[in-house]
């Protein structure tokens, strides 16, 4: 994957691998958000992996199913794994309608870091809520 020097946006994958989005398909809110992204221009180039249906999707990275379910994960075209807000920014860079947002939040030092802190609190709440019965919807 190469980046446009002017804006840091991924523009091609010469020699790279497809960007892969690992999401919790067992979470209704997550499914709705991913369905939104999948309808957008550019989404057809991405590899969408439902880790609820494929518990071993991130095992090659040494990430257990439960850890994978706790946060959004995106593997970029160079094979680097991003999580949380950093994963969203990586995803947004691949979708023409969201590139402006990726550029904006990445341009101001500390914004993505702050977003990730908020995302972490939200993700913990979401996972605890989903695991109220102690089962967590494990496959």
C-alpha cells in the first residue's frame, strides 16, 4: 500500500494485501455500522471478516476470540494490525466518502489518541453489556 504524501491517505495496494476489517457480527449495533460502511463506494475492495462467525480469524496474530471481540481490528495493506479508533481511521482512509474525516482527525495531534480513549471506555461497556449473562455469545 502506498500513501499520498500530501494527505497520508492509502491510494493503492501495489504489492500489498487487501485491508481487512474484523468486526463483531454478533453485536446488533456493530452489524448496523459495518453494513453502513459496506454499502459505500470503495468497500468492495476490503475484506470483511465477522469474528463472531469465524472465531479463529485473528489467531494468526496471536489474538484470542475474546480479545478480538473486545475492539474493532483492521489489518492495513502492509499487514499492520490496528485496533480501536486507529482501526476506524485506517478503515476511513479506504472509503472515499470518509477520507476527509481520516485526514481531519489525523491532522491534529492527539485527536486519534483521545478518540481511542473514548472508544476504549465504550468498547468495555459494550462488551460487559453483551456479557451480562456470563456467556458473551461465544460460538
